[in-house]
C-alpha cells in the first residue's frame, strides 16, 4: 500500500487529502452471495436504517443468507421486514440467478473487472454502481473508479472547486494520474466527506 500512497500523493489536490486523513484502512467484505444481497439492502438508505432492516431479514432467514432460504421466504414477508417491493424483486432475482448458475460467485475472483461488471449486471437491479462497490469492497480490486457514485462526484467537486458535480468523462480525466490505484484514491475521497475524520 506504500507504493499506492506514494503514487497518489503526487496529485496536488489528492495529496493533501491523503495527508489529512492518514492511514488507508478500507473495510473489506467477502466476495460471496450474502455480501451482494447486503449491498442491495443498503442501497439508498442510511447505514443505521439499513442495518436494522438487514438484521431483521437475516433473522427471518434463520441467520443463513442463501438463495434457497430467500426463495422460501414469501415476497409479502420480505416487504413486511422493511424491504421495498423493488429490493425484494432484486434480491429474489439474484437468488434465482445464483441457484440457476448464471451468476457464479466462485468464478468472480478470476475474472477481469469488466467481466465481473458484465456478469453481475445481467441481474435485474444490479447496476454498474453496485458492481463497482463489489469490485472495491469484496474483490479488493485496486483500480476501480466509481464515476457514478454521488460521494465521489461530490468530493471531487468540493476538492477541485468545480461549479457543478463532475460528469463521468470529467472524473476519468481528473483521475488519469491515479491509475493503477483508483480504488485507494476513491477511499480517500469518501473520507474527505466524513466530517468525523480529523
């Protein structure tokens, strides 16, 4: 990680952000079915609310988040646990694809980033943003730039003093020098929005 920090600190805007926020400390998950289900539950919710809903959901499954357990749970019950109708559909779609073998989690670590994105986005409700988060936080890929992430766009707008939120092409241009450590740069950009971080 020392090489990544040394490389990224050359960026005149990102460098001071790295210095201010100190040691890189990404919290990783495992590249498994449950991690992606959890990501769907957490989409567009505050961490606290999502945590409560996910806890209820996990308990209803007997603590085992598997495709079979999910497909045995009726959609109405899933909605009563606090999941929206849309998220219920997405989670069930992922469970069906995984059970059928059209999504194979064991194969993902061997795939290139672009192949992982293609493999996961075949499931209704899993978009490029979710695939990017899975690449960064579950597969631990070092060079993912989530150009559609609101936090990244906001952090770049703020740090680079841009008049409006940058579009993906503009982010790619700004981030050209971050390669091959765009995931690490992204972590620092997220931290720059975290007012609790000194």
